[in-house]
C-alpha cells in the first residue's frame, strides 16, 4: 500500500483525537501541501518521495494551529487568498453573505455599483464582489495594519484587485466623502460576545486577531456602530448586509429600525439553514 496514504490515515486519527473538526480533509490537505500535489493525486506520490516534513505539519495542526496558517492559503468562492498571523481566516459561511449581496447588486438598475466592505480583513469579501460584479467600484476598510497588508497582497494577486481601493481606517468613521452615494454596504464584523471566549474554537481564539472576533458583552457593539455608518453612506434604495452569529438571528434586524430610515430589515440563513446575516434597505436620510 502507498506509504503516504498509510501516513495520512494515521494523521487523520491523530487529528481526530486532538478534536480537529475535519481530520481526514485536513490530513489530506497537509499531505498535498507538503508534497506539492493536488489532494486527488496523493496516491501518485512514490514511497521514496515521502517527505518527513508532513509530520511537522500534522503536529502543528494537532496543536490546533489553523490549517490555513500552515499552508498559507485560504479559499473563498473563486479566490485563493494568502493568510497568516494577524488576519482573520475567511470562513465558508460568509460565502452565503456574498451570494446575497451579489444578487442584490445585480438586481439594481446601476451600471457601475459603488460597494463598501467594512472590516475587510484579508480582503475576501471585497475581492469577491469586485471579481463577480465586474463593473463595480469597491472600497474596503480595515483598522488593523497587519490585516491591511494581507489584503494588499491578495488584491495584487487576484482578479478584480485593481478595482478595490483599500483604506486603513476605522469602519465607524470611514469614507465621509462617499456619504449618500453607496449602493451596498457589506460587512463581516466581529460579533462574538466577550462572555463566550472560552467556548470559541482554539483555531479562532488563539490565532485570529481578537479585534476580528469579539465585540462587547453581547457581541453586537460594532454592528450597532455599523448601522450608523451604513445609514450615512448609503443612498436611498441602497442596502446593507451584515454577517452575525447564528444565535443572534432574532436580534440584528432590530438594529435597523424604520424610525431611522430603514425598511425590509430581515434575517437570512446560511447553507446549513442557520440564521447568518441581516439585511436592510435605506429608504430615507
């Protein structure tokens, strides 16, 4: 039997014992990364070519270092992103948020939509919007300097990056020059309550930037601030899309009330049918 496949099976068991959520997938991804082959071609690696560095990578994942930090790559929709310490690793759940946003922008009677991504992190959302809505102009805002540097790298290496303008700044005060002009504001902000710290997966708690995870006692502090920012930036008829935790589904739409000029505030499920993001439409200033 192929030696590498035997090692992958052993690594899978080690990762499972360590509590890694997807042990087989991660064991195979690490093997593919170390040996420089697609995951589907691991069986082609000859016994003589087995690289002992594989076990170094497995040990790092066993210690709950994120897979993406070890390989240096995260995949998001059609993007291949560079990630590492100091930047939030994009999650699959956010792809549903982007799906809704793309459909909303395409449904607008706007030739060149103006989009703002707040708390951009690696640039995943901004780059996906630019890539999949080719005539869009996208502004991406990020407070943490290290994350901005990762976003710059990703913009330079992905289609659509030339139409993403990166801003190193605070999402709550960003882009006053665009007030009342924006078609869509989108954000995956920090939303974990501080009281939930001990329940957060080690991959996130110990490796993602704390500023990208936690936001006050109920997790909604920054989203409350983003409501004000979105209200300032959006034109009448523009929409806001904000990701949140599945446990916050009954709370976030209420942060976009009619008396502040919002309409159609609603929650939407992710692919697992869990409440994942809220949307609202700006109807007046």
